[in-house]
């Protein structure tokens, strides 16, 4: 069984928590795309963690956790995360693909310099080097991890790559040129420290499939940030879709049998871009402070997230483009303070009401059409059965389910891995899903 866990929205939906919970019954967890530009927050018996590079199955002794070839691997941040886990008493089984490409020091510099140059028209980057990294990967000037261990080959390639990059540094950004030797020496100790983890993960996964192992694919960010199907150009630089899990891990696409789309019970986003249901001022701040585990602030940057009401139009599209077979609805507990809960059920644009998700030029002109639901005015943390939730809360969940057209099989009512209410038996028994 191969199952993908991906986001339907702008990221920060709670994928790490769902992966952490489901990894209990998995043999292998694979991170298949993205880099250190987003974090998956996990709360369990070891403490509270924000994982930026490591798969969210690292807290179980029985799982093998893999950094797949589709990831943008920052060696320094990878090693810091493994050290922080070790300090908490966690020693996971970790493998890193020998084909994964590495974030080089100049990728981070170029990310910073370009955001500064764009100023008010910037993309809201986390300055983790992700866009320059993927640009190099597809321009065929990137560095697979395996290449760092052949010094002559690596130095010759670095000289060629930096010949072009130094021109840009000097004449576009007005910055100091870089030395190939200095870059290589900077990477050498990191390369050596990561060497024990490096493996042919394609062959490992091929063997795991042959043995009938259960494999979880963990995605980063969500549908709205996909470069093909999201709010381009305010997107990330790798595909956030479950379909890319086959490429980013090295698996046959037909073997991904179950796609769990993680959906937040309201909307939040980091970075620029169209956000139709966005709210502002005191209303946004109240939702921000009630949301998440410690409020809605970026796990990577700490910056306040943009806030909005649940967007049925965007989320339905996000679930559809992912090919979801089931939905996990998270952070429902955050809404317990509200007397009324608005939901965006359609868009108004150019005098028309639409219920489909348009392309970016049209999206930027859209206004939300809101439907209001009564709040449940109750702290629902501690409730362990879905049927014990307040009626108003269940009505809210089931309305969202009807709008998405995919069964909500999990409802999260707190940050801990045990705070997940399962509905699988109920929805599969009583509903006829198309």
C-alpha cells in the first residue's frame, strides 16, 4: 500500500501531524519534494517539533524515513534537525537519496538578493534558496549529492557554474564574486557528515514494494502553491501534488492507491498572492491567535500568516487537483470562540457568481460570497468521538464535506497525535461517494 499525504490549500494545513499519526501503521515514510522553506509542526510525547527537512515519521522506531530525490536538500539544516532529535532522545532510521540535489550556499544568497532587488514586487520568499535551487536543477547546473564525493568532478563543475553566477553577482546585484574552492571547502564537512545516510533509495523502495510494505509519501505546502495548478506566479518551485510523489520518490504512479488531502477548517497563507477569503485587522488577529498550536505564525520564519475564512471554491479545487480519496480536516478546535462562522461558498467576479477556481488574472478580481454558520462556543479539545462533538460543529464539518465531494474521515481537534477523531467507518457506511 502506498498512500500520499498532501495539502489542499496554501500549506500549513497540518500534514505533519497527520503523517506522524498515520506513520504508526507504516513501514516507510518518504518526503518527496520541497525544501526547508516550510515546516511541519508535530506535538507528541517527545515534545514540540518543527521539521523542515526530515519526514514526519521519524518519531517511530519501526519506520524507515527517506529524503527522496525530489527534495531540495539543505545539508546544514538536515544535520541540525537530526541533532535536535538526538537531543530529545529520538534516533530515527534515515536514508537520503544519492540522487537528491543539494542547496548550495549561493542559492540562499541569490534568493536574498533577488527578493531585495524586487522590493515591493517580491514573492514573499523565505529566503531558503528554493527558487534558485530548482532553477539550477532544471537548467542542469545543480549538484546531486553523489557528485560532492568526487572532488575533481565537483570542482570542475563549480568553476563552470560560478563563471556565469559571478557575472550576475557583480553586475546585477553589485555583490562580491564567489570562489569555487571556498564553496567546496564549505560543503566538504557537511558532505562527510551526511555520507552515512546516503543510499540508493530507489532500490530500497523497490524492495519495500516487493515485500508488501506500507509506504507514506509526505508532501510540502498545498495545491494553491503548485507551479502548474496553483496561484502562479506566487507559488513554490516544486510540484506540491500527490502525482509528483511518484517522481520525487522514484515509484510507479499506479501504485499510489490512497491520497489523503489535509484541509484546514479555516484559511491561512504565508507569502504574496491571491487570497479571496482573506480577512484583516482585529478579526484576522483574533483568528490568528486562536489558530494552530501556538497561533498562526510561520514554522520557518515566525512571520504572521495571512488569515481568511474557509474557502469552499479553492479547497474543492485543491482536493480535486490532488485526486483525493479522503480528507483530514484540521484545527477545527480553533473556531470555538466564534459566535458565527462565515464560509466562502462562491466568488463574485465581473458581475457573475462562479463556483469554480479560475486562473490567476481572474482570481485577483474575485470577491467572496459568504454563508454564515452558528458557532458552537465550546472548547472541543478532549473530545474523543466524532458523535460527541457539538451539533453545530458537526453541521459545519458535514457542510464542508458536502462542498468538497470527498469523505472527511479524520477531524483534528487539538495539536497532539491522539487528538484525531476518526469517521472512516461512518462515512463509508452511510454515504454513497461518487
